[in-house]
């Protein structure tokens, strides 16, 4: 069995082109994947021509599939590349959109990862908490399950058009930065942030508001944990 190791989207689509006719293979970005006897490891370098042919074929059969695939490839699931590979093969065999074919296991697995990435992105649009730094820029640290920083950057750049802000994924050491005009992402270690003299006051006001709207006699812990999963609480001042 061949194991194709990829690094990035273009490398992945190149691997799809190479592996498409293989009877038994795995595509993964996990360089530490456990190998069994008889496995052949192939590290796939990006090839623009091969990548382009796969991308164009996907567009031909389903104009919306390429965007969905880009989202699933952001998943934290270690089998995400293999899941997308199975979905693409099913799409090519059908020569028509298959997203709603929930009787197919490849489609079910694909849609499950898509739902999780979209769900976390939507949830974090409401849960991300910004702190004011010295100089007026806003800073929001978080540790998402999936790689969604640039999706959030697009949302908050449209929402805070006149603000300068940073969204910092501490798990992946990726930061998105917006200067009031345009945004970009890049590698970023843990940051030492100097908060403004007003920030603690803002946090205290928010905590008081949160406490005031909470009805002690009507606890809703289960509902709260569904809307505000516990794994995010370390970054929410109202839960500290």
C-alpha cells in the first residue's frame, strides 16, 4: 500500500491526480503516520498542471464542491485528506453533484467534517472575545479545533472595518492581522500583550452585565454548554 504525504492544498490535489487509479492507498498530511509492513511512503510535491486538472474536473462536475473541499481540509480530523479523496472519487464516478447523496458513506463522512468546520466557525463569530491593547488595537487569543482563522478574519474585517485587530490561534501559532484596510495571516508564537488601562474596566462591566442577565432560579447549564462549549471558556472573561 502507498501512503502519500502531502503539505498544503496544491500538494493534496497533486496527490489525488497521482493516486486516483491506485487500488489501495492513503493520502494524509500527517508526517508521523504509523506505517505497517509493506507500506511505501511517497512525499508529494505540488505540481501545478496535475493540481489544475483535478481542480478543473471538480468544478466541471460540481461548481460548489471546491469550496466545500477547502473547508473540510481545514478540519482537525487526521483522516480529512482521505475523506476528501473518497468524496472526490465518488464525485468523478458520478459525474454530477453528490453532496445530497446521504446513502453514500463517502458523502456522509465528508458532510460530517464540513458540518463541524462550519459549525465551529459560526460559533466563534459570537464567542471570540477581543481585548483592547495599548495603542488601541484589539487582540483575541483562541485555540480552535479546526484551522479557521482566515475565515474569521474575513468576517471581522467586514464587521470592524475601521478597527485594527489580531486574531491569534495559539494552538497552531497562526495570527490574522487587520490594519484597518486589509488583512493577512502569518506564523506567530505566543504574544506578550500590553492591555490598555481601560481594558480591565471593560471586562468588569461585561462580567456585571453577564451576571445581571443570568437568572439564578432558572439554571440553564446544559443549554449554556451547547452554545458555549467548555473548551472555549478559558478565553471568555465572563466564565473566569
